[in-house]
């Protein structure tokens, strides 16, 4: 964890920070600008880290204190009493360890059970964000990299939405490249009457792309025609526009199948959408003196890179960079987004960093990347096959995403049945739950910056840290509650929670830290932080359940409520990770 309470919007961290704010004012009245530094602690519950830094400020100024531990002691002495804090102690060179009151933790959970889990959502200081994700290219392959982009992007969007940010989910589809010239010409050849073209007639659009590419490379006459076609298309010729729209539509329907299976929603605003604005944007950048001639092309020189950013090709055409600069302009000025997040593999990092720099140079963005409006490239590593090369089929073909999802589903389903879930769930429920859950979870739990080797076996066999295991753990908790025969909604209203056993307290504290975790995952843009949290939650629950009898014990009500709170937080995690659990109450 890496939280700074002063910036955190999380209720418990803020409340604790406020207490230390008061104490800091009393302890060092001559240093009014010191902000409390609070973070979760390895040993206590939280720790305040101000004493050491304070000491280095005040030691030269004739202070009464004899060292950091003495500063820490004073911070403890001056801490206003509160229901939240049970006790404080000094550790190491002067850390103040804070132990929260078990009563207060219990009360917070009781409140959540009554008011709902959404009252635990963090509030980020951003109103509107764009998440630019998935973004495959028309007629080209939608590969595993696009799958990663889709999965990670969807989760980030969900977490931001949960944190009360309005998210514009944007599919920046590559629908405007020069490849359309050859695709359209090839289409005309195969289907002189474009109206009659159907999806089934074209068959596999990727195959279609390959064949037209072959033609393009081998037949100079065709190549010439294809290049003319690009000009006509970009000039707005209706016949060419129509053919273009047809190809896009067929591709779009293919993509939609994948999105539907993953239950991902996003709005297509492809490269072509920004086309009408590009000339003006390049004009604006030119008038600011940013654009220069370079070997016939027009470029922007940005510091720190040894090649310039090309924004107009030597033939006068626009490219990926000019489109991205224009999309950024549009998102900032027309859509009024304060935070724009892009998801692609790390291979595109330079492209993003270059056009971000150009935008800073134009004064569109502040110079640092912490102040809003803010842009972030969320890069991720490559997905590798067992041979440590790009993930491909045995025939060295790109793996079709639908095939991959089918196999993933079959395997998840088999793993669920192995755990006996077919006795709890109907075949439909089993089907619905199995849908690619482990592909998603296995991806999200890795730190996105590292690539990983794709292996179905690994996915389902990672010391219990799999979606199937977590879904099973959740189902087990639900069945504990069900078997009690108690009306849990009634208990929520009247029952009280006590966290007397160490395992109960540890579980309670972990539940409370849900909001901080979501906030951290949002600010670091690392979904694996939430996966780790979810996995530990299941572990804390197991410790609790093997130490504390629930049904039939004297503490039954309290413990059932803890079970219920755990199930609720788990479900919220699943939801944020894009996994849909089936459960019966
Ligand atoms: N279409 C691109 C690709 O497949 C990704 C686009 C990402 N978004 C962007 N604004 N550049 O590699």
C-alpha cells in the first residue's frame, strides 16, 4: 500500500488523518504546513510516518524534542480521543502505530450492511474520464493484445465508475488506414454489387484482408487502383464510402460477439470520427509554431526523442499520430474530459509519450502528469505462447479470440464441476459463470506491466488464486448463511457484530480496507491490486471460518453478519473485475 491520507478521499483514512492534523498543530505549532502521512501498517493497523521528517525540519531550530521517537510520543499524547482509535505506540525510529478500535470497525461494517456497499466507494476528484480501450483494427486481426486491452480497460472503467467518475468508454477502432484502398478495390472485384454483400459471403474478414494484401503486393495495376481508392474514399466519394461502411459493419459485428461474451460495453468512436477535425487541429499546432517541414513531411520535434513526431505524411495524408492528437483535442475541448486513459501494449509507449509531449508543448496539458487534465498511457506486456514467442496457434496463425474464449470457458466449467458446483447450480448458471472467468482473472491478477505466458493449465491451477476458486469460496459463504435458516436481511437491521476473536478482527479490518484498495487501484491504474485484495479476503475468511464456529454458536448472529459482509465485498470485487457470480440467497 502506498496511501497518502491527505489526498485520500477514503472515509477512515481521512478521519484518521484529521486526528493527526490536530495533533500535528498542537505538537509543532511553528510548522503549520506539515500534512499527516498515514498508511496501512504491516504490524499495527495504520501508521503515521511524520515523526522522522518533522525531526529533520525542527532539529536545527532549537526544539525541545530529543529525537524522532519523542516527536512520535508527543503526536500520540496530542491525538484527540476518538471512537476510532483504540491505542497507539511507537515503533522503530519513530513510526506511530495505530490500532483501530474493534468496536469502531464492527460499527462501520454494521453500517455498510444497512446502507449498502456503495457507501464504501471512494470518491475521486475527477468528474469525467475517457477510457480508450480495446480498439482493434477493422479487417485486421483482433488479437490477444486487444483482449488484454479490453479486459484491463473494462475493469479500470468499472472502478472509476464505482468511484463516481463519469466514464466515456471509447473504442478507438482503426477504421481509417490506407488498408481500406485495397480492401475496397478487392471487394469491388469480388462483389461488383456491394449491396448484395453479406457477412457470410465474405466469410472470414481476416482471410479477405490477407487475399487482398497478396493481390496488392503482387499486382502493380491493382496496387495503383487501391491507392486511387484511398484518395476517393478520403475525398468522400459515396460509392467508396458505402463500401467502406460495409466492411466496417462486418468487422463490427465480429467484435461485438467478443464484447458480448465478456459483457463489456463500449462506444465506438473510431479514427474516422476525428477525421473532419484533423486539418484544424494541425492548423492550430502550426500557428503555435510547433509544426516544421522535414523531408517533405510535416513533423513536431519533441524533446527527449531522437525522431520527430510525423503529423502530415509527405503525400499530404494524415496518420495515427495526427488522429490521436485530434482525438485528444476533441476529448479535452468537446467532451470536457479531465482524465484520459489509453490501453495498448507497451510496444506503443513511444507513440503515446511523444504525442503527449507535443500536447504539453501546445499548452493543452499541464507539464506534469499528476495535475488535471491528465493523460496516462496504461501499457501492458505481451502475451506469449509456450514457446516464449508471440501467442499463436500451432500453425503459426493468430489465435482467434472466439476460439480462445470457447476453450477457456470449457476449462473453467470443468473446474467448477470438479468442485461439485454442478450440484448447486443449474447448467445455465454453470454456463454463465464459467464464461471466460479465468481468462479474465488470470490476466488481471498479473501486474499489467509484465508480459505473461499464456497457459490454460496454469490459469486453473495457481494455488487457489483462480476465479473458479474464488467463486467457489463465495458460493460456500452463501451456503453457510443459507444453512443457518436465518433471515439475513432481518439480522442486518437488528444484529450486532463483535470482533473478539483475532481472526474475526483480522477479517473485519480487511473488509474495511476495501475502499482504500479500490482507490489505490484507480490511482495507480493497476487492477491486480484489487485481485490481491480479493484473494487475501478469501484467505482471511478461511482463517476465520476454521477458527470460529458460525452456525449454532453463541456468536452466531455476529458471525453470520461477518459472512454476509464478506460475501457482499467479494461480489463487489467480482463485479469490478468484470466477473459475474451466480448465487442463491
Ligand atoms: N488500433 C490500435 C491498435 O490496434 C490501438 C488504438 C489505441 N488507441 C489510441 N487512441 N491510439 O494497435
